[in-house]
C-alpha cells in the first residue's frame, strides 16, 4: 500500500511474511498486524502491504467471525 497507511481494523496481505493480517496498531513507521482469526502479532512496513483480493477478504472475514463466535463475542 505504497504511500498509505491502512487504518486500524483493515485487512491486508503482508507480501514479506506472505500472510493475511488485520491492522491492530501503528508503532512509529510500522504497522502491527494479527492473523484474522487471532494469534501472535507481527510488525510490517506499510509499503510491504497490499489490499486483499475478494477471495482473501472473504476468507479473512469468515476467520474473524469464527473467532468471535468461538469466544462468545457474537450474539
């Protein structure tokens, strides 16, 4: 996402780590990401991130919904 910093909650693809992530914070020049279904966070350079394809976005949103459902966050 050259030249732009994705907002908190955005779903992105990290082209260095080769994985999907949800933006949870911004620390200096880096973006802190977490797997959509939960898990260990990592830092990424905003220039190494790209928007998700429609298929990746659907998969990530399902993972987020499943994680919320399993943890009693959905009613």
